[in-house]
C-alpha cells in the first residue's frame, strides 16, 4: 500500500495545491522535456555555486525587469526570455531560489501577469534541496530556443499601483499588508542587512498591518499548513472577504505573500504592490507611520 508523504498531504489542503511541487517531484521530473526548471536567486551568483541538474538561471536584476523604467519585464522582453529559456506555451515551469523563494515567487507573479498557464514553485526552494543533500551540478544546460506567443493581454488585476495604495490608506478600500521585518516597518532600518538602501524615509504606509513574510515558512523553508497560514492572517484581520494589497521594499517579498494568500489560501482579491516602500518612502509629503504594529 502506498503511503502519501506527509508534506504532500499538507500541500493537498491548500486552495490550489497544483501550484506547488516538492523536491521529490522535481528530482523525478527534471529530465522531462515538457518541464523547465529555473533558479531565481537574491544572490545572482548562487546558481554558479551549484544548482539542480537541468535548471537554468534567471537574473532578477537584468532579465526580470525593465532597468530603465523601474518596472517589470515588458511584454516583448518576457516573450524573448521564454524563447531563450526553451519555454513553450504548454511547458510546465518550476521556479525555485534562495531566501525561501523570494524572487522565484516574483518571477511566478510576472508569469501569471503574462498568462503562462502552468508555472509552479518548488516548496522549500534552494534551501530545502541543499538540506536534503540532493544532487547539484555546475554544468549549464544547452537549451534549444522555443517559439512562444503571449496568450493575450497582460493580467494587471493582480498588480497594485501607487494610486491603489493611496486609496487603501485614505479610503480603506483594501487591507494593506506590510510583509517587511518589524525593524523596517517601524523605520529603525531602511532595508534588510546587506541590501541597498532605496528610500529616503523609514516607516510604513498608514494603516498597514505588519505580517512579515517569514512567518509563513517552516524551518526548512517550506510553507506552513493551510490552517497555520489562515490563523496568521485572520489573526491580524486579513480575511478573504476584503481586497488585500501586499507590499515590501521592492515587491519580491510581497509577491511571496501574494502567492500564499492567492494560491494557498484562495483569497479572491489580492494584489502585489511592487512599487512598495521604494516608491512610497521616496514620495514628497506622503504620509507615513513609524509606530509598532
């Protein structure tokens, strides 16, 4: 009799369990021609230190953004990236990375904006793979270029802009969730240690709840159970019956929280404000708060 692994049972309890795969699934499917693995790290040199065999690397600082406009990757750039990565419209894309999938979640969020139908996270990310002592390689796979067409108009309903954040704080039109650390939330520091300071002022958007992104992860980097996640957010008044906007410093940690709320808990209206504190903290005369949550 087959016994379902405990981690897989827990994943089946999420609102949309298909958006997650475990490390065992990746190990079994990494040579599948219909599957493409992509590593997206905060430390863009992490891939070169050893990666999952068959995985390619995406550099978030150059390949997943418009460096001139401080924006997400534009449509033509996204299409080219998919083609250069050997990704067709029917390819299953598995994303993973360091820091419990910060930028892997950011890449997934962008792929959903552009309508790729099957993109998932590897639960636990790079950390989980390393802790299990699974195979690593230094070899960079040779990828044949694919053909890719954008499925339709971008889905910006999952993205929040400055005007949305302003409405949320002024009119209470949405719940604001600040996923940064308490020290960033209160303005003690401007950015996480080791990352560039990108704002003029510390603090948070008035009325925001501080629910640090790391609260949703276990020690091994995997996501907590659906019941645990629900308790974390509902305990702070973040419920599925109200629109929710998540933000952080530049949008990567908040895309991680967006993923949890949208796919693991099934919140119907949750958006990622990728302008985040880099935008708000640099606005002239924008109201801020510095009190603890």
